[in-house]
């Protein structure tokens, strides 16, 4: 639902004022009119406005002077300037004076509604950023380091609060890097088992036999190399919580044994004949579509239905952009404390850069970007250059050197910046995974939660091969 705002429309042509008022009122805003700049200033002395939409050419206090005085008296007020076709060139000067945007006449109702909505969102972001800087990086709500103020994240936190006190099996699913282990730890921290052990197991890095031995333990001589009795994780975690990550990689035989354990709370260590019984809670996570794997015969349907007791979906960052700044400030606090650097926050340009990225690697990628920026930053505020340090394919300075003079040019500039940013982020994301795994594509793909074929497709798109580095 769009955010409502108080808007002042200023134009010395009453029909234009009234039409704009009608359009914006229908969009849910509270709208007042002024018929010249002097009247607008008088109204603003009595009432605060979130957005001012003003004509540029007016007989008594023109739009340019009104813009200067509004931004001087009320920096948080967003000003949108209306220009005639003959004055489009003056839009550059208007933007330099602090206007949020400009609208060439004639404009459509949809264009007016859209630019006002964008101005309201930009005002909210600007105020939020300043508040975070002044008050320090305090997340809106935290459950064991889970940060989020968005409606989707609030739902996740509410679900954790409901299910944590129980012993119900929980399935956490979502893209790689969204923080599934943090959800598992939050569930454990808010459960009656919080004084017991928490074990996290990455099922994607262990073969079937090795995973079975790690979970259930084995007897001496149970297989080649089993030189002594080994107690499994389930036994060592008795009374606590076991988190199984990347369960889509568990082979069918081990899935069957986990199913039997969930049904009876008993298991038989490898090489033993007598069952062992333990009291643990299982939390499972995946970045794969298990229902599709069931249909393909790569995941047991009975195991799937047994673990699908209380599913929690963790949305990607691109679907909860209002969480990006609080999370980024959370990481600034963490890394500035570790590195003892006096960084207060992000520049305005850096804020816009952060909230407009899709972050395909989600929270993990954002964390790495902030850590790298804190290392590189030499002032008290992180800039776009700090955030993109090492991204050699992205030259934001060159792109921004040209000031667009039309709406079409501005749209194309934004598209080009976005395209280059996404390409660079994806390339660096893949490069780091390959370097960390000595260019073993299978292991690198598994680490970032992608299928090998998809990983290879992205490599080709980004021009990555070992010979090219």
C-alpha cells in the first residue's frame, strides 16, 4: 500500500493546480494548492509538507527561488519542478539546487503519481538514514541477530516466536545467503533447549556414507578406516538442537534413516545392532525446491511430508529492500568495532546504491560488501567507491559524469548503471567462490547453492574461465 504524504502544489494556473490536486488526492495524499511562490512560502510557514510540486515560471517568486528557500528551510521536503518544453535545459540547474525530479509539460496523471510516490519513498529513506546515523546502527527488531523491519521479515520473526518454544520440526527455505542458519540459531536460542548444545551440519559437503557416520556414529571396524568407536552428532546433541543445512543434497538412503529417527526418535549407529534413543530437535534448511525434487524422484516423498511440519520462508533481500539499510548498519557496527575505525555510516549516494541493488548473494553478499568497504574507507562515511572497491568493471564516476537532460536519458542512465552493477556483482560473486575452491566448479557451485549447470552458465555470461583468471 503506497505511503500517504502531505503535498503542496504550486502553479499560477489554477486549472493545473486543481487537476494535480484531484489526481494526487485520489492516490491517497493530502493535497493543498498555492497559486504563486509567495503564497506557497506563507502556507509552508504554517504547515509542514512532505512534497512540493511547483511550476518553474511564476510571476511572484519563481520556482527556482522557491526551490532554494524550501531546501534551505526544510531539507527533508522533496521538491518536484514542473517545466515547459522550452525550459527543459534548466532542469540540470534545478537538479543541482536539490530538486528531487522534474516533470516536462504536458505530463500524464500516471507520471505525476509515479514521481510523487518516488519522492515520498526517497524522503523516507533519507530520514531513516539520518536517524540511523544519529542514533547508531540499531536494528528495528532483532532475534538472535536477525535484523528486519519489513512486513515479510516481521512475519518471519513472528513465526519464530510462535514455534521456538515447541519441539516441532522446522523447515527453513530460501535462497543461498538469506540467513537460514541465523533463523535456526534464533529458534534454538528462544527454545527450552537454549542451555543445551546447538550443532550445525552442512549436508552439502559430506558424501552419503560420511554424513551417515557423522550423524549416527559408528562401531569400531564398521567400515574401512573405522579404527575406533565414534559417537555421532545426534548422540552428542542429546537434549539440544541439530540443524541440517542443504538437505536437498542428502542421498535417499540417509533420508530414510532420518525419517525413521523422526518417527521413533531412535537410530542405529553404523555397525551396531541395538538402537540408541536421544531427545533432540531437528531444524532443516534448503535453497532447493524440494517438491520438484520429489516429483523427479531425487527426494523421498515420505521424508518431505514428515519434515514439512512448520515451514518458514526466508525472502531474498530484493523482496525486502527496506531491510537493506538496517542490516548494512548492523554490519558497520560489527566491523568498525573489530577494526577500530570511526565510521559513522553511509553517504547519501551509498545509501541509494545499497537499496537499489538486487544482491543476488543476499545477506552474505551484503555483509562482504560492507566489510570490504569498512576496510577501504578512509573517511567517516562509506561512499559508493568504497562499496564497489575492486569492482573493476563498474565505473560509476564515468557514468555519472554526464548529467541527463531528459527523462528518457535519465531512465537509460539508470538502466546502464544497474546493468553494469549487476554484471560486476555476479562476476565477483562467482570469482570468489571459484578462488575459494581452487576453481573446482562443482564445489564452488555447491558452496553458493547453485546447480553446476546454472553456475557454468553464469560463468560463460561473465566471461570467466581459468585461463582468463
